[in-house]
C-alpha cells in the first residue's frame, strides 16, 4: 500500500509530525522523502528536526529512502545521518541532483527578491534541466548510501509492503500554479509530482493525505498574502519561525478556497488538521474528539462543511493533531 502525504497550504502544516505518526502507527516498511531539498525543514518532535532525511526516521523499523527528484546537499545529509545515527538504514537514489556551494552563492539574489531561504536548490535544479548538474552517483562521499529508489519502491509495492511517501512544502508554493507565481518554489508540489519524483505511476497510489493547519502560515514574500494585522496577531498570541530560515512566519485565517483546491488538485482522500491546540488553548494532548472543547469542535465541523460546499470530494478531517508529540493525535480513520 502506498500513501503520499502532501501540504495543503504554503508548507509549515506539520507534515513532519504527521509522517512520523503514520510511520509508527501504520507500521511503514519504507518511508520515502520526495521533492525539493534542504530548504524544506520538517519538525518530527521538539527534538527531531530534519531537512534532508525522511521524518519516518522515528520508526527504527522503517527503511528510509530519498527519491530521485530530491536535491541533496552532501554536507547537510551527512550531518543528519550522523546526528540521528541512520547509517545502514537510509539510502539515496543514484540520480539525485547534488547541490554545490556555488549554487548557494548564486541563489543570494532570490533571497531578497522572492524570499527564498537560500539553500541553493533553484540554481542546482536549473543545472539539472540543462543536463550539466552533478548527480549522487558522482559524489564519492555518498557511495555507501546509493540505491535505485524507483526499483525498490515498485518491487516493495508488488510485495504489498507499506510505503509512505513524504512530500514537501505545500500546494500554495507550486511552481505551476499561476495565481501564486512568482512567489513559489522551484517545482510542482502536488501528489502527482511526488509520485513522479519517487519513480512510480499513479495507479500504484492508494491514498493521498493532505495536511492543513488550523490557521495559515508562510515564509517568503508575496504582496497578495493577507496576514493578520498586529492587533489580531497579539490577540492570538501565536509566534512561529521557519524551521530552515528562522524567519518569523506570516499568519492568517484558515483558507477555505485553497483547502478545497488542494484536495482537488491532489485528489486527496484523507485530510489532516494540525495545531488545533494552538488556535484553541485547552485542547493540548487530547486523543478523543469528544474531549475537545466545544469551541474547537465547532470550528472543525464548520470548516469541514465549508470545504465540502466548495469541493464535494472532501469528506472530513481524518486526523487531528493536538500537540507537538507524535501521539498527540485524534485518529478518526
């Protein structure tokens, strides 16, 4: 069974924690990180934050793979392998594009113009398109980690293994969506792209999980983005920083229209709502829906109804996150 996890807004939805939870609860045999590169940080727990390796590292029984569509910074990758003691259970596709130090220098202009986090992904991807990029099989430091991810995943799928594909960033950052361009990332960020990044066809995908936060946040420039004014921000008392850039995230209300679109464009059959405890204090660590505060329950049901009105394919939030621990979860699947 193959499940793809995607973000429904601009990233920062809590994919790291949810992938960590699914890898443990659903006993994933393989967890694949697909797309982007070290510019997309995922927080699994308060003590585990990664930018290159899959968030499924929290399950010691899961085999960890990095798909061919992902860009690799050898320095960052090797640092995370050492920090989390992953040697022997994590592998990189031989065709992954390598980010070199000069790519980071070249991206400096984008940091100012569109709010790029400056990890060199854009220039490295351009070189891949021009067929001049260095790839993983040509990097001596990565020799012991090389594999063919597409072959592994397709073979495992044939054996009915449980495979979790961890997408990155979010629907609103897709390079191909003209409404948000040019304040976007350097690739598409939907489930179909993450399947292609991994090397599988669409018929192999069983579930697509789309993750939304109870409020919207983003890092990066976009003059059209309507963030909370200072008065509301102070009232809400929520302050967040990007896990890679360290910049303060711009916050706004839950976006019904974008959520409905994200479900449609990803053909999502499961939805997740995170950070309900931050929007409505008093719901920390709750694991049963009936134990949520009435205010939180009302918000969830009203939001579900509004999304369904826009997109009848949407059914409900199947998983609700109520805290930073991977087991601070209400699982309604």
